[in-house]
C-alpha cells in the first residue's frame, strides 16, 4: 500500500466528493480510492463480447469503397 496527498483541490470538487462519499457511506479517502479504481482499472472484456463489438464496428465501415492505393495514401498521410 502507498500513501499520497492531494493538494489544491478546488472547493466545489471537494464538496461534491464529500456529498458522494456520504451517499455511499464511505470516508472521503475510501471514495477517492473507489473513484481512482473506477477510472484506472482495466476492464477485461470476454472474447465473445470483444468480437461482437469488432463485428459491429466492421459492419459500419464501407470496405468496398476503398482500394489499395487509397489505403496506402491514407497510411502515408497519417505518418506525415
């Protein structure tokens, strides 16, 4: 476990944090840890869900509208 201090928290943010901590029956410290975990923890998707998302995205792309030359040009442009 590590300890750190957060300085210069804006008053309105601190007040919101206190309200949310109270609503969740947590200390401010516990609420901050919960917020950090929610934002920073990597969510591992099951393989099927990941594949479904990929398939959904692919269905929205007009793959027949691009040829190899257009793709190469876009790649070169992106690297410039």
